C-alpha cells in the first residue's frame, strides 16, 4: 500500500470517527452553558474567517472588489431570509455586472 493510500484511509477513518462521536455521546456528556457559548462563538469565528479568505483572496493576493461585493449582496439577501436560489443568483449577478463594468 502506498503512502498516499494509507493517508487517505487514515483521513477517512478519522472523519468517520468525528462524525460518529456526536450521536454516540449525545445525552451522555453535559456541557456547561459557558462551554456551549464558547463553542458557538468559535464556530462563528471559523465561518467568518472562511468567508473572509474565500471572498477576499485568490492565489495569495486580493481578489478584487467584484467578489466581495457579491458576497456582501449574498449576505444581505440571506439575512433578509431570501430563498437560496435568489441569494446565489443575486451574488452571481452582482459579481458579473461589476466585472462586466470593469471592476476587477
């Protein structure tokens, strides 16, 4: 077995184990309210960081203004509880119009 296949199997087993831990430990482990607040805050911070890096960078540099504008429009539409299709089309349309207008 090659090292690549071994690593892929290890990652697959680890991923499955992480997914299995939740249902197995549900109801057996009680987390304090403070820990639950910290976990919620941590999840939000990670999602915002992922959003920022995906929206603002491309190839190690700034992605231009069209992509962040599209992400901003998507965020506003999602916040206003627009249907998913409207959110996606709004973001894509905003980005496309700005790029067509010459905004990088």
